[in-house]
C-alpha cells in the first residue's frame, strides 16, 4: 500500500474521493437517510479542497482505497472504500497521520460505533460529547484525543 499527501486536487481526484466517501458513508453511517447522505455529499468537494493536508492510500494496483484530511494535528476526515474495509487501510492512514502530521485529536459520530471502536483501538479516548454535530444536526459527536 502506498500512502502520500496530494497537492494537485484537480479532476479526476475529487470525483474518485467522493465515490470513496459515499461508499464508506453508506456502509458505516447507518443512521443517515439517503436524502441526508445526498445533502452532505454536496459539501464534500469544498471540504476536500479546503483541508490543509489531504492524504490518500492506494493499493498495489494503484487504485485509491481511502483518504484522510488533517488540519493542525486534528483528523478532519478519514474514509475507507467499503471494498477495502478491514484490510488495514484505515490503520495505515491514521498511523501515517499520527507520525507525519502529529494527529492528536478527532471527532466521530457517536452513532458510528465501528469508527469509535477503531479509534479506541488506535489509542484515542473520548474527552467530550456533544448532542449535535458541528452543523447543528441531531447527530452526537464524540471528541477524542490520542492517549499519552
């Protein structure tokens, strides 16, 4: 697996990452309706362009399998293609982010217990909970930090 930061965020990269995002969300964010996913999807291109560090993972054939976005040591996003889940992509991405970008904090949807368990397995602990996400939607967030 190859992991690297991407600087050129022009086509076709955003389209590929949006497809990964959508497959990942549909597999893991079971609390979201199709309509809610479609609405959130409209904001993904802007998020991909604005996140300071955008890192992708590709398999041995060169196919993109996941990505993460990082800002000032905070993991803004991490999504793994549904077909690549359980194969170490998320672990390798997050380990790389911790090592190369000093990732120490993140937020995860409380209603996504698989993700919470993954982050706990990677050494993160919950330090705060909110009843709504950052956009005011009724999806509780768990704020986590890397334990020392």
